[in-house]
């Protein structure tokens, strides 16, 4: 719904990345706007294949590279991932208005490579999954510090404190 709303309201081009099998199957059965471009791989620190744990509850969609209480480590598949630097190189992008990430705990591992990619990112909308880690609060503190050091400031926080929106100071 976010993708459709941003396309309709702002005429945006949306590029979505998701290696989750249920998401890929769902997308294949949709009438996507010509402004929505879907890729069946995820964003990671580097390009390659990774072990992707499927959800314990088979009615759920979200799997994760990160091992946590909602995934079944014994039910995993190999999925393709790409670094943001490789993605923007392939797509020819030099600027991203909004980067929205809900990557089930991988945000902590990939943030440095995202910020190092040769692309200007104006806003980052991030869902945090500190609850997946025993040291989740420390991981979040480090991530927030890293974003601040790169010139990002918080402009919105959800009621659950799990979704945080950042804007790049100019």
C-alpha cells in the first residue's frame, strides 16, 4: 500500500527488493503499476547467495537471514542478495529520494554498506528489530550513532518505537 500511495501521490518510481518466496509469488499475481519495479533478491552487505530462514508459522510471510524466535533455522533456502552499491550501479541511479527498509534484523549488518554506496539518499525509513537480539539496544544505539554521523536526523517515530524515519540534513 505504501508503494502504491507514493506512486499515486508523487508520481514516484518505486524499486522493491525482496527474496521472500511468498512475496515473490504474491507479486507475480499482481497487476503492478508500470512505475513499480520488483526484484526477487534482497539487500545485503555484499552480492551473493545467503541462507534465508523461513518463518516457523507457515501462514506468515517474513523470513530472515538473522536467526531469531520467529524463523525455523532447519527450514532455510538459499536466496540471492545484492549490495546497494551493485544495485545502483546496475540500475544507473545516483539519487534515492526514499529508502524504505524492513529487512527483519539485517538492518544492523547492512547500514554501513548502504551509507558507503555511491548514491545520495535523502530519507531512510527503517523498521528496527532489536527484539531479535540479546544486545539489540546496543545495536540500535550504534545504528543511530552511525546515521547521525552521516548527517541523518530523526523526523518521525512510530508509536511502537520500531519504525524510525530519518532525513539527511543538507
